[in-house]
């Protein structure tokens, strides 16, 4: 049975998150960072001090051994303040820590988990390529065995936080002539390794999460750079995305609730024809629909977190949570913009910032169309 009541430790953690982010990222600072494209890497040491980066990991590596439920609660609360704060924590935990926990050797865990948990390392997942997006099995980047290591050649694109990361997690073809899901391996590549060139990409939103086009021109790494089993990289990456989609769903839910709160406050304060616009049924019902969708999103995120915490299979639920939460965020920011009207269209409005940012998440980390196809297969179709 799922118990939705919070433990005292969970309440304390959420209060600590609120205090920290209210001080470090008040609304004015969030807008400033958005306008000036300031990434959140400076938050990592403080997030480490709060214990957030180590929440789901064993104490032997410096973690807190908290359940995934606690992590989902924290991610939702953080995103209510600023999605990018939740996002950078999720990258450390999902792309870094859970990759290590899911398929890496004990030696790799001992080497990297303490650094990630301490905020001293950040991994960026370099999966997408010019012809690789929804079809992750189409990776063309090559890894050739050489004496004592590997030579990696190829191109990655739309890689978020690549320049601010310490390392890139790079899926590449390690078996000559392989296609599809076979013959792919995963490598941990220092982002400043010789042969790596990065170009920043202009985007509509998510200005605090810069994305890059990356060229890998005969990049040399040693044998220790191979993560997990050689040739099993596709399955390894899918396990990473399983956790990152859970994190995205939790963060999208927190951001969506923030959008509803902004629209609700505006509907109470904005007076037209002698009364607040929230007194009009069309606005009242729109806000009710927005809140219902957020509550539905929250429930499926909590259910997914419980399944992960119990170690139960949840491939379908992970895809469902990602779809529902990101669709919800687009829905509430779209209608929030309509309710705020010109006030929302201002560049100083938080609603327009969330509206722009939201557009990414329905296709980032696996498009919602692909997620729906996965859900159908899990249903036996």
C-alpha cells in the first residue's frame, strides 16, 4: 500500500530546500539568470551540503540512503522555485550516480560517486546526434580499440550542460559494422580532452541550461573510460533514461504547480467589469482543469517513485509519468499565458519563461510519441 504522508525527515528536507532556494533563487534572481543565460553550476556545492545530491545513494559512497520517494518530493519542490535547480540536481543523480549504480563496476562507483555526491563532478549525457534522437539505436559515433584504450570519433548535438560538465557520457559504436542496439558501448570522456570542440546552440527557452554541438575528432581515452560491459551500451543508456525520465516528471510537476499558483493569484487580483476575472466561470473552470491535471501528474509521479523505491518493474509507469507530467506542464503554461494575457507576455513574467521552457520536455529525453509507443508495447500491443 502506498502511504502519501510525509515523514518528519521528508518535511525537514523540504523546509531546508525552501529556505535555501528562497535565499539563493528568489523570483528576481531566476528572471535575471534566464535573461542573462546564467547556468546553475554554482549551486552544486550547496546542493551537496544539503545532502540533495546524495539522497538515493548508499552511505558507503557518501549518500543518505533515502528512498526515491524523498527524491521525487525534493525534485518537485525545487522545480517549484526554479526548474533549472531541479534539473542540475537530476543530472548529477540520474546521468551520473544512477548510471554508475545501474551498470558500472565497483571501482567506478568508488572513484566517481563520492565526487558527484560532493558536487565536485558533473556528467553530461552525449547521446543525440544529427541523425539520432528518438531512435537511440542509430548512434554513428565510433570507438576504435587502440593500445591501452580507445579512439572516439563522431559528432553529438543538443547536449545540455556539456561545457559546464566535468565529463561526457558518450555512447559509441565499439563493434565495427554493428547496427541497431548491438555493438554499442558507453565511455566516460573528460570534456576538455584533446579533440573535443564545442559550439553553443541558440534556443527558445531553458536559457540556464546551455546546449552544445560537439565534435569528437580522434579523442583518446584509456581503458578505464569504458563504463559497464563492452557492447551492452544501448541497454545501459536505457537504464539511465529510466531514472532521468522519473526526475523530469517530478520537476515538471513542481513547475506546473508554480504556473497554476501564478495564474490563480492573477485571477484573484485582476479586476475587469467590476470583479476579479476568477469569478467568471470560464476562468474558474480553466483553473480547475489546470489544477486537476497537476494533481493527476503528482499522483503518477508518486506512484512511480514508490515502484522505484520498492525495486519493482516500472518501465510503463516511467514512460507514463514522463508523458503526463510534461503534457501537463505545457497545458497549464499555455492556459496560464491566456489567463495572464499581456501580463504573461511580458519578458518580466515568470509565466512566459515557464511557457518557453515547457516546450522542450515533451520531446527531450525521449519524445512523448516514443513514450506512448513504449507504453503500448508494455500493454502487449
